[in-house]
């Protein structure tokens, strides 16, 4: 009996503490740069992923990655006119750089506060533009119950600039119930976002990353990373996630558009 009690104490219900590298391939780097009047380079970068809806191939990222609404109050004046989606193999080697005309996609509308804004860009990609197949998350789209185990792969920080862009692997954030909490709403009245509070460090560059949760013994897509806040009370950091249903919004490009909740 004593042995049984010890086992119950020291071997609780399984929760993830290590990354699942099988999910890494679904995250893609999107990056571009612009030069100011003093010759200083300004870098814009984030993460995205592919889904297929009916026959349409769609690239999903956070809208602020391509429109400059980082503060949700004012659009960055200096921003790339073009960005590239880096199509990679399983080892992170770049096979193709797919050019995206960002200037034509940017909205002249003012930035909306996060509470009203799904902050998702949904960009249609013609299959004929791709020289190599891409990994899509369509099989992970299902009814999902958010719990305390999640996995996020993103291209964090500016360490991926210059030559390393061609051989970069995304970095994992592992969310488990021992250290973290996932809440159904970001703030009172907000039905657009989940709120993950975790001690794990998330850096700029995770915006647009797919968020997978472990439900019914398999990984499912919960939504898209759209914001990372600074740690609160030293121990916790908040990762704001737009819920999965907004991946199917119309029009296919959603920039600065207030959402129905």
C-alpha cells in the first residue's frame, strides 16, 4: 500500500514537458526588410503556416506581421514593400523564397485594439507558384477542447536574419499544466482570443505561429499566435491566441477588420 501511494504522488497524470518535433515542419518563416533615410535596415519578421480549405491553399499569419500594426494603435511608417515566405525542407534548409507584395495588402485603416481584432492575415497562394510541396495543418483542424498542454513553433527574434535565413529551424514553446494556464478569453467580453499564461519565454517572431493543443490523445490546431506580452509579476508571460474559427473568415485577406463575436 505504501508503494502504491508513492507511485501516485510521484507519477501524476502525463503532461508534456518536451517538444514534439513532428509539429515543427508546419511553421514557416516570413521576413522582409526596409532601409530608412540614414541607411539603417529595419527588419520585419514573423511566422505563418499553410492550410487548405476546399481546393484553396491559404497562408496564415498574424496581420500585424505584414501591416505594421504592432501597437494596435499606429501603423509603422517604415515597412517592407515585399516580404518572403521561406519554403523549407525538414531540416530547415530553404528550398524557395516566395515573394509577397506587402504594399498592396496593407490596409489604410487605423489599427484596431486587440480586443476587437482577430489580427489574422489569410493570403491565397496559387499552387503554381510553389516549386516544392508545403506542409499543411488541415488534418489538425477539428473540434478542440482547450486544456493545459500546448505546443507552439515559431521563428523567434532577429537571430534568423542574414544568411541564417536559409537554414533556420523554428523554436518551440512547450506549454504544460504544471507551469501554465490556458483561459478561454483574453479579457472580459473578448470571445476572439485564448489567453495562455506561462513562465516559458516567448520572443518577437512567434506572431503567426500555429498553436497546437493535445486533446483526445492527439494534437489539434487551436488557433494562431497574435501577441506576446511582457512577463507579469516576473513569473508569467501571456501569449494571446486567435481562435481557430477565424481561419475561415471572409474575405480571405483579413486586415484590421473588426470581428463579429
